[in-house]
C-alpha cells in the first residue's frame, strides 16, 4: 500500500471534490486510488496498491491545487508521458509589486501571452500565487518553461514568440525526418 499526503489550498478543495464528488470520483476511478479529503485542514491523503497510480493522482491533485481546472489537470492521465512542471516565482521577486509584474508579463493583456505559449507548445499553463505550472509532454513543457523564463528575464514578447515559432518549426521538421 502506497500512501501520499499533501496540503491543498482550502480555496481549491471544492474544485478538487467537484460537483457531488464527480472530480474526486473520476480521479479515483482513472488511477485506482482512494482520496481522503479533510476540507477543514486542506489535507489530502492518497492511497493505493499501485505506486504509479498514487504518483499520477498526486500530480493531478497538485495541478488542481495550482489553479488548473479539473478538465485540464486530468490531461495528465491522457498519456503516461504527460508531466506537471512548477516554476516558483517567489525567489525571483522581492516585492509583491515585482511578483505582479512578472505574472502580468507571463499572462499578457487579457491572457494573450499565456494563450500564445500554450498554443505554440501544446501545453496548459496556470499562473497562480507565486507559481507557474505547466502540463504537457516533456519536450513541450521544456519549450514552454524556456519561454516563461525568457519573459521573466525581461526578453520582449515578440522575441519569445520568435523563439517559440522556431521551436515549433524544428519539431515539425524532426517529425517529417522521422517519418521519411
């Protein structure tokens, strides 16, 4: 029996449980684990016979805790190679104002920057609190993370989009070479 405990923000507990327990049930069914949720303390206990199932479910719960909708977080179950990557912005910003500026650069006006990165890397991105979380396949996550890091370093958005465009073309070329 594998047991994993984790803290979840009390503001995200309702999302984790879902309407009439639907999200909790779906995670349990798809991973073969049992979720126990203490909504007062925000303590979530995951247990199951299969350590991989527990680890996968832990990633889904972490993703929901990091601001992803259950639908987006459950993408982690679509493919065994899917991963969750979390960047911590706390060390990069000394003040709340700096943190807001970094978050603003990553999200962009009306969410355009985040949407552009998601679109060009086929990833899901959530910017919440002091973290940026990315869901996708390893190569996609690596490219999206690099783009976010470039924005954090102050690289102009158009240069970041140029970088993403090059990476997308390289991936397409690699795919063509692989199949020819």
